C-alpha cells in the first residue's frame, strides 16, 4: 500500500514509524524541514520529499498520482484540507485523512463531503486525548480504557496490587468470584514480557492485566485486580490549551474542576467559555499555589501543557504534595516509560492515542477500530467477518480451528446487539465484529489475511 504522510511533526513522525514497520506499506513523508526528514530517513525505511504539503508540484514529486492513502498531519488545518482537495482533484486519491484541530471546523459536518472539501476521515488528536483521559477518570484504577462496538465493550488495562481479590489465584477462579458476569482476561504483562493466559495462569502482584468486559461490569472486574478506588470528584488541570479546555468542558458538569493557566489573557478567554470550572492564573509547578488550592484533596491532577518537562515537574510536585493520582501529557516514548516507573501514575502519549485512528484505515480487510498498546508493541483490533464458510478463513469456524498468529487471541464477538465473550468453541458467523488482542504486532499481515475474502476482497 502506498501511503503519503504530509507533515513530520510528532504525530506525523509517529505515523511514519508505525506504518513503515509493516512490510506491505511503502511510506513517503513530506515536510518543509530537510533536517527533520534526514533524521527520519536515518531511522526508518521511507522516502522523503522536501516542500509545502499542499502544493501540486510537491505532491506530484511525492507520488500522489498513484498513492492509496494521503494522511495530512501538518500543524495547520487549512494546509491539511487543501492538500486533500488537491489530491482528490488532481489524482483521485482513494482515501484522504486529515488532522483537524479546530473545533469550529470539526463541527461543520457538511463541509467535509466529496463535493465540498473531500476529507474521508477527520482526526483531532486533542479530542482523542481528551476522550482517553475522560475514560481514565470514569474508571479510576485503570491504566487504559479502550472502546469497541460503539462503546458496548471495553478493553481495560490495570496494574494488579496486593488488594486485588484474584491475586495469587488462577484465572479460572474468576467464574467463582463473579459468576453472573461475562468477561475475559486478554493478556498479561509480567516484568514487561507478554504471557499467553489460560485458566491455569496465576495472577501476581505487579502484573499488568488487560481484560475485556461489558461496560456495566468493568468496576467488578477491576476489583479482582486491585482495591476499588472511589469515584473521582475533584480534578485539577494544568494548562489551558486545546486539550485542557476540552477536558474541563467535558468534566465540569459532573466534577469539581480547576484549571491553571499561566497566561492571564488566555485564562480570561477560557473562563468565558467554561460554565462551572474555576480558572486560576499561575504556574502549575508553583508549590505555594498548589498548596493554596488544596492539592492534597485533588482526586486527579492532569498536567496537559505544551511543554512535557513542565508536565513532568508539575505532576511530580502535585503527587508529592498529596494529589491522589497524577497524569502527565508526554510526547517522547522514552520519557513516558521513565516517569511511569516513578511517581507519575499515568503518562499519556498523544501519538499513541492518535495512531489507532490511522491504523484502522490502512488495515486490509474490513477493520473498524484499532488501538495501539504498550508503546506500539501490541495492538487491539476490531474487524468484521465477511463471506461464507467457502471463501472465508474465519466464518463458520470455531475459534480453536482458526489459524491465528502466535500471540493473538480472539477475545469477543459482537453479533448485532449481542456481546459474546469468546471461548475456544465459539463459532464466528458472517458480519460478526471480531475483537482481537495481539501481543506481537509484527504478525499483523497474517492476521489481516484471515479477514480477506477470496483474492479480491480488500
């Protein structure tokens, strides 16, 4: 698949990294900064083109005339939209994905149509990160909460502590502990290494466990892994940028929200947009300010400024001063791994959250949703099974008879309104939404092939 990525910023570079690792993809990156492209080309097996992402001549040199997908990820909404328009008008590019940051554009649905601005998929990293944090706040104690089947099923990651009811016991004991619920442990990471769990696997303190369950059953499953935490009431947000304001708007009706912004003019602007949240002018790394605002009573402190070093420092300070849980927005994967092993509870990577939205549109077969996990090493995917027993490798077969790549589990089937937690003898039917967890994403091509019907289905 020929993929053209416009923009080599943090999101664009992350997309190039993930997509170029798959043998079936031929990736070209366009950016105006030759030094950034040189650094990318040293690390990745990609082509690079220097130039303005929306110029026809630049797109021509980049190979837009026969590209399968154009992914416009520059920092400017207008550039991304014009690039998609040029690609559609001149080259009839089949799939056009654009990063749109402005809520004003995102809200104008009629704007993005083939006879207007031909963008097939709009991605807002800020909105995706905001929704990601909302889920973490809704289910305290979780490390990741990922939605499938329009929210009917959720995959939750949690760190096991000594107060979990299942600690020291086999997974098979789950049926006795919570007999009237359906769920399944999809994967366990112990000491950073993936285990393939079965009923005889014992849960140990410190394990990172991913389980799938219906929305109403998540808290009872969390109680098996760790002591249940009280619902979040008080939230402090550091940073009044796009993400911080979106999060405050999403939470202020149900939570006590304070937002700290350094710039007085920006603070005034966002205070006019918010209804209940309190806006404070100051530095989130100011110990006196945090003490004055009773940070020790905060259930969650979210450091969401544009400077990751400031996020790390303010989150560490808030934790030391008594905040119950702290999260920090961190762009560099190496930083994220370091801080999560220290006093910061959750490091949020915008690239990690965003990349799944892109992967869902470059996968072969009918893939509905993709979530990238554990810094891109693992993946959770929702695909639709098509065809019949005669021309499909999954339809009409029991899960135990499907030739899944090693490290891949089918963990749930969604059939109409019915959610079926998958077992070895569960049968896959046509049009089922099949939810899978893959601990080794290098096997993705084999998994994609399973969901292609005959030789012509793409």
